[in-house]
C-alpha cells in the first residue's frame, strides 16, 4: 500500500496539470471565510452558496450599492453580448437584459440550483435574450470571440482558479471586449464586509494585468464598491 501511495503521489506531482497549478497557487491554513489557497498574495475566499439568494435580492441592495448607476454606466449598446459570470439569482442579469434588446446576456453559474432558477426566472420575465450557461471552476464555457462585456459582481474574489478563468474569459472576448469587476473596496476598513470578500484596486490590477488585460477605468461613483474596467492587452 505504501508503494502504491508513493507511486500515485509521484504521478500526480510530475503531471503537467499538477505542475501548472503548483506554480500558480500556494496553500496555507485557511483563515476565516478563506479557502487556504493563495493567488498572487491573496487568499481566495470561500464561495457563497445559492442559499444566500435572499441576501442578493434584499430590498436595501439598490440603496446600499448604487446598482442603477452601475447599470447606467455599463459600456454596452443595444446589440452587445454580455456575460454575467457568477450570476447568482440574476439580480444584475435581469437588469442588463433590457439594455441589450438586440444582443444577449449569458447568465453563467456553476451551481445547478442557480441554473434552474435563472432559466425559470428568465421564462417568467419573458427575456428571450437571456441564456443560462453552466460554467466550471476553470471556465465560463462561453463561445470564443463572442462577448463584448464580461461582468463579475462581487464574484472575482471567490474564483477557485482565477488564472485559468481569466485566460478562458480572454478567449471568449471579442478583440475590443471588456471585463468589468464590481468588488467591495478593500482599501476601506469601514465597509462592513468580511476582508476576503473585498478587493483593492492594486490587487485587481496585479492579477488581471498578469493575465493579458489592461486597466482602462476606475469608475468612482458607487458607494461601497469599485467599478473596474479592463480591456484585452494587445
């Protein structure tokens, strides 16, 4: 048994997939709400399950987070193709859909209950331009060169494989496509969100710029969140 275990370990260590992940991530004892997995100096947080849907749909969210301003400032036209990655209950998805009547919104989720809910809600609301997509931990499973805007709302910090996901997102974007991160401001200790569920501008730039993106804009109109836009690096 010891020989077999050692052999399995050696196969795992010397496999390309293991070597690639080992070079990108390190590990430590998990902190509160943390996974223990470190990417570029940041501990990746645990994922909020779909059982948190009520919090996503809370009545106070608009007032707390300036959601209408975020929707108003999205860099889209009525023909844009938008991917809402980590769509959850579709709080943003179903507010984006009316802005792109001649386009499309991909609502990407990895949790089956969320996919079922998004499909049901889309049918209920009559949005024929919304399509629920089952993603994975490493890819949103979007068509290549098809998306004008990828939006992640309080999601990026939870990605289990940020490097792989960013590389897959980059492939899905059109040449002039953009990525929008909306994240609670990590620079502001007074914002009542757990530390691992916040991001600083410096950390967001560090991670995206390392994966083929260029920083375009920091919209500073939201009350407690960053509005960070990135484009594809040439």
